[in-house]
C-alpha cells in the first residue's frame, strides 16, 4: 500500500486504526491457540482496521510452534479482500547482509508491507529495508519509561537525540517509504516531532491499555490543517483482551469500533 492509497483509506474511514496482534498464551480464551485466536481477532475487526501489526516476539517466544502460528496468521492476513496495511513489528536493527536478509525474509517472502526498525547503527541499518516499494517504520519517540535514557539526551548542537534521528530519517528515506514510531503518552513531544516531519506518517502506540488519549494524538500529531491524517493509531491489548469469555470476538469488534469512533470524533472535531 503506497502513501496515496494509505492517505485515501484513512480519509475515507475517518480514522487510522491499527490493530496490534500480541498474543499472550496465558490470556487466550478457552479452546483457542495462538493462530486461531489471532485469526479470530482479525476476522472480528477487519471491517474497521486500516492496518494490522503482528508482534513477532510473541510468536518467536514459542519456538517452532510460534513460527507456525505466525505463518498461519500472515497467510490469513494476505488473503483479506480489504487489503489492510501489514506491519511486521519485528524491530530489526542490524546492517549489511544481515539487514538485507531480514528485509528479504519479512518483506518479500512473508509479504509484509512494512517493518519496524531500530536505527541505532545508522543509515545502513535502515536503507536495506527501503527497497522494492516497502515501508520502514523507524523507532523515533517511544512511550516506554526508559525512553528518556537516550532519546531525550541533549546533543552538542542543541538537538535531542530523537530529533537528530528524525532529521536523519528525512535524509535516508522519504514520507513515501518511511514512517516513524511516536508514542501516544507524550502528546506535546509528538506535536514537536510533527513540526519537524510535516508529511511523515506516524505509527502511534500507547492508546488504550497504556493510557494514551486518541483525542490528544489527533490534536498534536496530525498533519497540520488535516486533523486525523498522517496517523496510524495502534491498539493491542484493549482490543485483543476486551473479553476472555465466549464473547471475545464480539467484544474485540466492539472495542475496535469504539476506538475508531473515538478517533473519528477527534478527526471531525
């Protein structure tokens, strides 16, 4: 899905809801396994989701059975007639041939549209993923407690580290092939990042279970003059685990619809 198509999808829907798939075996409803649960969540939310983001760690942690489950989930996502944006939340961060192999495996063989990437090793940890019309989703300003350990450090030129990373992204890629992860729990900083990157899509985790506000994200993070645009707002646990009972799919659908409606309300302001 290219920049124009993604923009049109969000504008038509009035929201950029991304459903994260972080399946915890301890929280699965009775009678399900990783694959069937994730596929059930997908089928319950596909009428509203613009994007899906499987978190590879939750599958990799189980070894071969987890990889088999990820393969089943990925195959199901690729058959959806709605063709949502598929983001591999894999957080790769290596260089050279290794990065190229990651890109080949996840973006080409598995068929994902985008992959999350850590930029700590510089340009050559990002560029191998920018080929063949795919998206990089680079870590930028995250919402975890330890983010301040490095991201907010001041450099000699007066910039913060996350600002220097944002400036580097604008040199390494373009708004057409590089998104940035920007956490929902820091809305003012999200606004500063938007001023720095006026045309770049942000993938925004932290709404829902982590306490971020969709309204604040739309207010601070949208393309200037275009409320709601330029944002993929991700929710995982608040949708996946909306219920542990027999109604888990219906509850997931309702949670996704409610969040989409919340984003739409802020979008239309």
